[in-house]
């Protein structure tokens, strides 16, 4: 890898989420940036695009290999579109390009509002129970107990107000629909998804035809959180 490697974590993650991945990289060198609501200062960040711009400024002037998981992948996509000079290549794990209709946005806002209410009225433990129980994360239950305990501890350590802010600013309903702009991204793009994650596997297939230079790679036996379930496989793809 000649470009700086910059990693963006997912919702309820943090830079430490990349520890197991980084130990598997040949150089073990990477910049892991915290996202708004996950420890990063939110000064001046009011919209999804604001967070994209903040992250672009943190990357620096040298074009980077920008890799993100889930929420981090959505923000990485935004950086590549709004600040193409900052990106040399993209690795997008479980990425969504944005919702296409206002009806979909309203439906997602209602779903996120329920999680925001849990965070603000019941606290972090009740939220984590509900968030982790979603079918999207079902395959995580097959992981060793030590891995699951570490992930649970990571989620529980968050400030509930911070996660609520993250949903309000960078939730999927607040993200632009980038489908019409993917053709502008000329750098190499790797679209990674888990074999057992049918929704995001399908999205990776759809999006692979919209980038000028993209490849779709499916992680055998993995669900949505490929980063957690197959860090060895992700490390290989990054290098």
C-alpha cells in the first residue's frame, strides 16, 4: 500500500473496532478516525455533508486509500464524491448509496426515531439490546463469546446522547442518494459484502455496475459485519 490507509468505523463502533484488522495488515499502519457522535467533536456539524467535509479535512491533502464499514462506508462514499482529490482508492464494506424516495426516507426516520427515543429515555443498555437484536446482526451470535463480549462492551461504552446525535445527522434517511453520482468516481473501488447478508450483497451487485472501476467481493460465510466476523479476509482485500 503506497497511499495512507484511512479507516472509518460503523455506527456504534469506534476507532478501536479496527484493532483486529490492523494487526493483520503487513505494515500495521492506518489512520482510524472517530465519527460524529462517537467521540469526535460535533462543532459545526449539522448535516451529513458537514460530517463528510469534516472527515475530508482530517484525511489531509495526500490522496488516501479510504475504507469504511456501514456508516463509515456511506461517509467514505460522500468524501469520494465531494472531495475527489482526497481519495486514491475506496474500499466500501456493507455500503448503502442512499435512499431513492422520500417515502423510504420517512419510513427510515420513523425507525430511527424509535431508537433515538430508546437512547434518550431508557439509556444505552436498552438501546444496545434492541439494536443488537436486529436480523442484520444475527450472524454475530455465532462468534466466540470473547469476541461478542468485546463488541458488547464497545457498544455499551458510548454516550447515548452521542449516538442519538449520530442518527439525527448521519442516519440513512439524512444521507443524499448518491446513485446518480457514482459514475464520477474514477478511482478503483472495492465493494465488500458478506455472503449471508442478502440485502447488502444485492446492493454491492447493483452498485458494481454504476462505478467506472469497481469490483465486487463477497466474504464467504459472513453476515453484515464483515469487519468483525472476518478481519483476516478484510485485511487481505485491503492489501
